[in-house]
C-alpha cells in the first residue's frame, strides 16, 4: 500500500499540478529535498527554475531551509547530494555562474569551489559521492566560444578544489568531450560510461 505524504504543489496551474520537488536524500538523519516555495509567491508568477531547499519534519510538515537559516542563498538549487559533513548542490549567482555550493545544515551555504573562475555557466551533472570526494560531469565552453564539451570533474572536500580531466585528449577535435556519465561504485572502484 502507498499513500501521499505531502501535496507539495497545491496549484494545478503550476507545472500542470504535478510534482515540483525532487532530489530526495538523507543528511544527519533528516529527509531533504528541493522544490518551489508555494508559501512565498503568487502561483501565477512562479519561477520554475528557482528551487529552494526543504527538510521534512514528520507527519505532514516540512520547512523551507532557505527561509529559516537565513543568509545569502544562491539561485535555483539543483543536483543535491550529501558528502562528509555537508549537503552539496549546484546553484547560480551572477558573479560565479552555476557552481558547486555546500551547506552544513546550520549556517548559510557557501561556495564550495569554482569550476573555472568567472561568471560563465558551467553545468555540473551526475554528482556522485566517491569516498570523501564528489565526481561529476561538467559542461565547459570551447575556448573559441563555438560550443561546449563535457568533461570529468572531481571535487576534493578537504582541499575545497575542483580538478578537471580530459579523459580523451587524443581525440582532436572532440565535439562532445569525454562526456562521462552514469557513475557507479563497485568494490571501491568508480565505473562510468
């Protein structure tokens, strides 16, 4: 048997009344997820790309972590996961573009590291915890501005650095880059396509 725990989207005109939340994960024995904050805005003017961070509080209760923690929160939380003592997610600011951020569950979030310095839009996908590191695919612009390539990135939590790898440097030009995805761990080894 199953039952609906939360009707997170009470407005049929927003996303067809469908689910506007996702990214369920556990951090410090609490269930977190991302979604739109329906308590703050007129449903006719929702920005469907500005997801917030929520925590489930049992029964039918949940709260918007962005509002209760305070401080600066970047735009459009996405790709959420937990690693070591932090919640990691990608988010956007005009100064940094879309980058990797971290939140300790108590204080306002902070920029974990910049993929590349500047405000370009670097799209991080497929975040996967591997030991005390995060691995992911990152979309990088070509130097000539004529498109994008997809490469392998590793975030080191202790050093707070991102290292990028071109896994197929012998292929020139390489229109899609290495394009790593579907990260899976087996016997302490990382596999991907």
